[in-house]
C-alpha cells in the first residue's frame, strides 16, 4: 500500500491554531513563485502531517492574491498525497447554519482573474481534467469517519460557492447563489481544488460556518466582523479536533 501523506491548508483562524509540535519546517522553491508560508511538519493525531497557512503566517494575504499554484505545487513536491483545505464560510441554506462543520461535495466557481491551471504553456497537447466530482470521495469518507469517532454533528454534502473577495457579498449576490444551488459561500476552494486535481492529489474541503451570508435569516442585520472573529476562535478548536481524528483515520 502506498504511503499516504496528509497536508492541511489552513485558512482563517489557523494563525492561532495552537501550539502543535513542529518536527521540521522548510521553504520550497516552485516555478510559480513563493508559497504562502513555510511548510511545517507537525504532529497531529499520532501522525506527521504538513501544514501550510493559505493566508500567510500573519494572515496578510487576501483570497484573490493567494499563490494557489505555488502552494499546491510545493505540497506535491514534498510528497503530499491527500490535502484537506480548511475554510471559514458563510451559510446560505438553513442546514449550513453558523457553527456547523460542513463537508462540501460540489462547488460553483464565481472567481475571475486567478491563475487557475498548470496547463498554460509549453503543452504537447491540450489537457483537460474530469471535475464532475470536485472533492475526493476517499478523503471525504475519512473526514466522515473522524466525525463519527468524535461524535461531531456535520453537514455531509453541500455546494460551496466560491467568490472572488476580498469584500463580502451583497444580499442580491447571495440570493442568486441560493438560486444556483449554493449552500455556503467562501473565497478559497477554487482554484485550490482544481489545481489539486491537475496534480492528481486527493483534495477535500473542511468548511466551518462562521455567519449567515448577506441577506440570509435576518435581512436587516449587518455582518459583524468582530462576531465572526469570535466564532472563528471557537470553531477552530473543533476543527483541530476533527483534523486530529482524520489524520489518525487516514489509511486505517
């Protein structure tokens, strides 16, 4: 059986993820420039996993400026086979309520202008990937087993609408997304998921809802960033527990 190497791409809240034991850290040079952060090998769930901070060590890189190609290339270069992309999202459908952990199985890409493919130049032929199912079934199953192990109530299956950012969405935009079938809205699943597929990496999203999206539930209420940050700090502890259990489950 091939050795499985789990990497975690941490988003909002991971700059205060906790004092994990760092085994080693390294900077990986890529043909696409610098990664968002050093690649840290940490101990989690009794395994060594690689941690990359999507928005940088001080959370200074906005979603539309993340060097997704460099990040995915670097993880592939060090031998990662499975990647969990963690993201804070806003809830659109009633099932995707604040403080809910969500394992999306579909997405709709509303982003633009991002470097979204490795297949860009010097090609011997045009290359396409099958993206019918954008998230890896195997890794989603691992996450579900981990949820059962720790008794975590999770929304299994949802459509993740990926917006450009860094601004949040208007109520009309969220209404359109709801009509498109989106359950949650975030800013980072694309092109992360498709780049992983191009490199034949097993990629899944672990989303945690930190607020209702604009116009949902209470259309008169403005989004409170301080309230969101408070929810992030609470939920990141739950996410850490899930990731630890998932790391232990991988390959079992």
